[in-house]
């Protein structure tokens, strides 16, 4: 046998012996943490039964969510004339937080519309009142005068008729008397018609004046509604969390201020979609701030209905940033809310324990836990913190 072949045979035998030794000793290594080199903490996690605790990353925010307050429609491009709040101020529903620069113009339009309403009302009242009392008295006096003249003409006509029968007057003189009587009778009827016209109010004309008044009032309501948009009001009781637009700046579509009701805080947990069926309303939860050792207590109050991509990410470069999650809202206790009322958007870790779970029950890992490094680490953290 050559020297080379002898070396190769010796090396093959050594490798085969090493493999056999490793195979025979592997069960002992697994049962002995010190022999296998595995830390005692990891072995304790493996020996403990897997707890039915759902772990997820999340963020803190007010119960009613953070509202971005903007002016009402029609005020795009307006400047901020006056800002009436500062960051950290407590505001109530309906309180004015900002005044826009177009306030004076809109108030002037309101005054113009108010004047138009006053004019329409005056015209309607004037028409409804009818003619002036002096005009009616003059017409009545004219009627009385014509009536006296008409009765006198009737007497003259009766005498002329008697004289004509005696042939004391000519027929032409008799016709003159009758014509005068007929003319005065027509004048009386005309005067009475004029008096009736002064006193009469036609419904068609009245409807025209009422329509003018309604139009003016509608224009006033529109002007007042538009003017009210120049004052930006708070829709809720809450705290000013952030100011985005200051006096003198033009509103360009972003929020003027952000408001939140921090009296009650929520933790919004991004739960992996495979864990959502294990969660229900009323489940207790423990929340830990990433930036400190503060632990909070809460209860699940809402389970989202939409699966979306993660928003809260870790610093782990191999974490699954495209994981599909569902937002689960956890209401913090009053004591916990008071601790973090000024920490909106802080990143937290949420540990939810479903009410129907048994702490001694062993549950197989979710399907994604075998492929997601972040989920495996989250479950290990959850067990270590129990």
C-alpha cells in the first residue's frame, strides 16, 4: 500500500468514528444542558409548557384616536389669523382653537345679507298694510261728494221730465239733465272701485313679496354658515397634542392641530392574523413600554376587521416587515392611562391572555412561528416575562 492510500484510509476511519460518537452521545447532550452547551434559561423555556399568551408589538394612542383638525370645506389656501391654544392645553367640545384670515370678509357678507332681509321684510309689511290712511280718507270723501252731486242730478232729471210733459222745456234740455245724471253715476262707481283697490291686498302680489323675503333669508343663512367655518372648533374634549400651522402660515391641506382625549389611553396591538381567532373582547392584557420598564394593565375592547401590513416595526433586520396583522385595541386602566397620558405613539409590547385559555395547556406554535424569526423571539419574550 502506498503512503498516500494509507493516509486516506486513516482519515476516513477517524471521520467515521467521530460521526458514530456524536450520534451515540446526542441524546445525553440534549438531556444535559451543560454537556450540550445550551444556557439554563433556554432549557427552562423549553421545559415549560407553552402559555396561551399572544404577543404583539403596538403603539399607545388616545381612546378616541388622534384627530387631525382641519378647516371646513371652502377654506383651502386661507391663512391662520389667530391661534387660541398651545400644545398641552385642555380643550372642550366646540371651543374655538383657531381663527382664519378670511373672517372679516365673511362677516361683511353676513351684514350685506342681513340688510337684504331687512329690506324684503319692510317691503312685505308695507304691501300687507295696504294704502296709507290719508289716501283712503281722501277717496272716501270724493265718493261722498260725488254721491251728493248724483242725487242732485236725479232730482233735476225728475223736474225736467215733468216740464217736458208740459212742454215747458225742449227735449234737448231734458237730455242734458239725463246725461249729467248718468255721468255722475259713473263717477261714483269709479271712485268706489278706486277705494276698493286701495283697501284690497291681492294674494298673488303678497306671494311675490313673501318669496323675495324667503330668498333673502336663505342667502343670509348661507352667509352665516360660511362665516362660521372661519372659526375652527374642537370636535371633542381633549388635549392639544401637536400644532402644525401657526399664525401667518397658509393652510395647505395638512392639519392645523392634533387633538386626543388622553383621559383614557389605548394600546393598539398589531396581532398576527393567525392569532386573531384566539382573542376576544374582555381578554386581559399586559403592556410594556419599550423605552422603559413600565408595565401597564388593560383589557381588550376592540378587535379589528381588516388585515393589513405592519406599521410598528422592530430594529431586527431579519424581522418580517410584510407580515399581515390585525389591530386589536386594549383599553388601559385609569391608573395606567394616567401614567402614559403624555406618551401617545410610544412603541409598546402587548401580551394578551385569552380568557378561555388554560395556563397549563400546551399549544402548538402558529404556522408562521416556524418561518418568522420575529414571532419566535416574541413568543420567547412572552414566556420569559410570565
